[in-house]
C-alpha cells in the first residue's frame, strides 16, 4: 500500500509535543474514532497496548507496540483483523525559527485485500485528520508554552 503522510509546523518545543504523542492513554480524548486504549505493558521505551476504534460501520481491535526514540521519533506497529500490518511513524524536528515540524506517516496492508477499494480512501483521509486533531490538542494543552 502507499505511504500516506501529513506534516505540520507547530509553535511549540519538541519535548512537549513528543510527550503528547507517547501519551497513548489520552488518544480517545482527541481522536474520536479511538474508543479505548488499554496499556498492557511497558518496558523502557516500548509500550504495548490494545486499541479499539470505530469509524461508521467499521469497528476494529488492534494490538499495538510503540517504540519511542526520545525526543525525535515514535514508531507504532499494530495488527488486527482488518490490518495485517499497520505502521505509523511520528518524526519531530526543530526548525531554525524554533518551531517544530511534526510529520506523521502511515503504511499498511489489509488482511482482506478485497477491502482495499473501501479502506484506501478512509485511510487516506485519516492521516490528515490525525494531524489536525493532534495540532488542536497541542494548541489546547500547550498554547501557553
């Protein structure tokens, strides 16, 4: 499947933005399609979680592992019934003016390839929506930073 990417330049330091990305328990608060996150393990920079999501008629349960490379990158690998593979990467970099570029990429392979025509447009719209929701979350929590 194609890699889908969205990026935004945010007026906040890298550290607090990184903290927002790794705070997976709070994803349901700003990603409305994420209905629940249960952290099932943490060891060093790795977090394992069960993620429940719903979009219109589609519901899915994913097993996810996050690997945080503080403070510049977060990799999330997940799998579940709909997705044989779902890989998400967040990259953060400080720009010369002190703002932070946040880039989010998503690469996936469906468990049921015949669903590609339905899933492709949904996933293509999801990545920019995630970035918009992340930006709004950062503005709400870090606006005074």
